[in-house]
C-alpha cells in the first residue's frame, strides 16, 4: 500500500495498457490518405518511392 501523497512509487496492482501510448492529436487513416492524395495531385510527391520518374 502506498501513501496518497506518494507520486513516484509504482503501484504493484496498477496495470498499464499494452502497446505504445496514442498521441493526443493522432490522425485517422482517412485523414492521412486524404492528405497523401492531395500531395500526389499537387505534384509534391512522385508516384514512385525510389525516385525514378
């Protein structure tokens, strides 16, 4: 049992969620895809990833 004022000792029974924590302003897959297509349309990206046009 830890004291209520103790902010540094980990509680033995408190479990953290699995995996990497989410960012507060994470984009959805649809938002990322929309921005990617807009960049392709504007010519900011080439359609080939290896640099060959």
